[in-house]
């Protein structure tokens, strides 16, 4: 665990994944989705806070010129509102599709089902995990029980029953940080090793690099902040230079150059995780009718709200769903009309029949 | 003599107005004429039917229904000059609804409609009630996190003083069907607090709360050092 302190900077963005919830971002982002009975939707994203972060946040959420934008100032807050109408949920899914390393992928789904006197609506929205790097299994470092505890506490706001549980989660955060560092390092290392094999220079052989893998991990951990800054420019030379420095072999630069595209893509993904981290996210959904079920932690009328879920996106996809029922008044009306007619005719029939019955004997 | 004359005699024969001679001639004709014999048979059948009707009560048991059936049967054929078509139609509808089968079907339909509406309404109320209960639980009550450490019985037996420690933990320890010893989270916390570093190691390696024999040995070393503390904490917990 001594190396854990030194590699902390290596996984600084990831550490935020578990502890960011406690540290409010400089920009609050609130998405509001209004689901209508005709299954059309309105999506509004409100950015509130420091104006400097807005452009980056817009990109992260895939807001482009097709959205109607409106800006205003409230006290010291800069507020940007982006809204857009969607005829169907498929249209909205296309707009929120996202792209790896640039914007988060949000998958909305809307289903409606006729159920006699009601129509049942189910809306769900899945925010995809921020990256798909799975070089090291998370379960090697954090147990499923600890992840569950994290979700219960951070997402569902359940308090820790004891101080021991709180300490246990703090310990899990350290191990999560270590896993994140290892995971990203393995991803870069794998690409670099491929470059070394492609280079095929006897002066830089894959075997010798593999022997120094642990040294590479520990050494990169120390200077990773500088590396993290440089990789935003997608400069594969930065990574090559770091590997060359640690391996004391300038050929590492050439090996990195062989896989420049793969390194650039990985760097973009890592940069995206960092771009996503500083903001506080809130998702509101307004449903038609009465809400009958949801996994949201709070409900107000027919609006459900999820917040502080961004930490989960470092580990897994986050699914938000809500179900509501709308009364089919036309069905109720038809049923009522049918009842009235049947009752009236039955009564009238009886009365009429009795009338005839009285006449018939005399005739 | 023609069959027409004999037909007239057949009608006269019924109230007994035919002379003996005519009756003999009629019977002779009936033996030879199948048509007149069939007419006599039909008239006799009508007479029996009329006799049964005369024997019945003046009003049938379901007079309304009977009247309805008769009127429904003749309604379409018998022209009613004074009634409009709509009135006729309504008449037919009313008479239809006067039939017992239709009445039963109407009642069934009404009950089904009302029942379906009430069932769905109660179902929605139940769902909302469950949701509200869940929300209240989240907001008002502290969450319960249930965790249990499952210790292999054989491995535990190798821990020095393990039986003494487990005894102290009392009913918070139980064995499952696989002879594993399950210690509740509360009970295991005493071990967790005294063996934090070891448990960190175990969680990282084991990846879950299921601890293997090797892990137990690690714990046992710590527990051995801290046996008195564990014992004290356990007793305190047990008393609580």
C-alpha cells in the first residue's frame, strides 16, 4: 500500500468518482425531461454557475446548435438553458447518443401500454459508464458488498449504521483509487507494448519492458499530473516521453508513435472522465398522470429527481426509471354510458313488460 | 260428395252436431281419404292443446316474459300503422331486455365493468401506497446494511481460543447447512475494528465478504493479539 500514496495523482480523476459527491462542482447541471401523453418529449438542460465551465459541460452532454439556447444572469450566477422538442423518444435517443471520449451516452426509452381504464407509461434513462476500460477487474480491489454499500449511501442517501461501515467505505475508496490507476496504466501499457512489438528493435524488446512494468507503474504515478495535462492535446509524444524517461531508452518514443491513434483515443477517454467530474448533476423527469413506481430517491407530485449519481458512472451504467398511470377518461366514459344504458333499458323493459302483462288477461 | 263437404262435417263433428248417418258416412270417407284423415288428426291435436291450455292457470308463471316472447315473435310481422319505426325499434329493444337471459347478461356486464374499474383503482392505490412507504423508509429511517462474514468452520477451529470467542458472541453466531459459521455484521465488527489492516487485505484479495481459510488465519493472528479486546467488545455487544 506504500505505492498507493504515490499513485494517488495517477487516479485523481477516478478518486473524484467516489468522493466527488461530497464536493460540489462549480457548475450545476440540471436536466428536465417532460414526458407527454402523446409520447412526445421536451428536454431542457439548465447550466447554472460559473460561465467558464459551460462550453465544456455542453460538449459533455452533447448539446449542439440544434438546441434552443437562452442565457441570463441571476445574482452572480450565469444560467444557460438549452431546450429541444422531440416527437418521439427515438429522436431523443439519437440526439443523446454521445460519442466515446467526447460526450456521455444517454439512452432514453419510453413505453406505453393500454390497461383498460389506464395507460401505463414507463420512462427510463440510462447514463452509460464514463469509460469502457476494463483491463483490471474492479472486483480484485473492491468487493460487491462494498459497491452495494457505496450505492446505498451515496445514491440512496442511506446513512451508515455504524462508524465501522463509514471507515470500511473510506478504505474501499483507497482501494478503488488504486484499481483506477492500475486499470488506466494497464490500458496505456498494453498499447505501448504493442507498439514495442511492432517496432521490433532489438534495443527495446517487449520482454525487457515487461520486466520493468512495476517500475513503470510506480514512476508514472509520480509524474502523472503533468502527463494528464499534456494528454489533453492527444499528444502521444507525452506518453512516449514518459516511458522513454523511465525505461531510459529513447526508442520508447518511436514505439509510442507506432500506436499514436490508439493512445490518442485512450487519452481522449481519460480526458473526458476528467471533464465530466467537476460538475454536479441532477436529473428530473415529469411524467403524465400519477407516478406508481420509480427508483428515484425523491418524488414531488409527478416529478421524480435523481442527483449525486455521477459517482456511480465511474463504476457502472446508471439506470433511472419511473412508471406512471394516466386515466383513460374515454374508457371510463364509455363504461359509464354502457352501464347507464343497460340499467335504463333493463328497468324500462321490466316496467313495459309489467304493463303488457296487466293488459293481456283482459284482452 | 266432395272432400270440402267432409271437411265441414269434421268441424261439426267436434261439438257433436253431426247426425248418426252423417257420422257413419264421414268415418267411411276418412278410411278412404288420407287428406281428410290428416285434417281430423290435426284438429284432434289442436283440441288436446286447447284442453291443456284451459286446464292451466289464467296467467302463466312468467307472464311478462311470455308476453315479451309472443310480442317479439309477432312484432316484426304484424304491421302497426300508428307506431313509427323508432318506436317499434325501441319496443323490440325493451322487450329484448325483458328476457331473463338478456337481463342476466346485462347484470353480469354491469358487475364486470364496475368490478374492473374498482380492481384497477385499488391496484393503483396499492402501488402508490407501496411507493410512498418506500420513500418514507428512505427518508425517515436509517438504512440497514446487512452484511455477514461467512467463516469456514474448519478454519475457525484452527484459531486459538476461537470457541471461547464464538461463545462470547452468543446467538449472533450461527452455523449454516454447510457447517460454515456465519457471524453477523454487528458481531464481526468487533473483529473488523481490531483487525482493520488485515481485513483490508482480505477484502482486496477475496473480493467479497466470504473469507477463506487463509484469510481466517490472517485474522486469527490479529485476533490472538487482540483477543482480550475482542472478547470485551463481544460481551458488551452481547449484553446490548
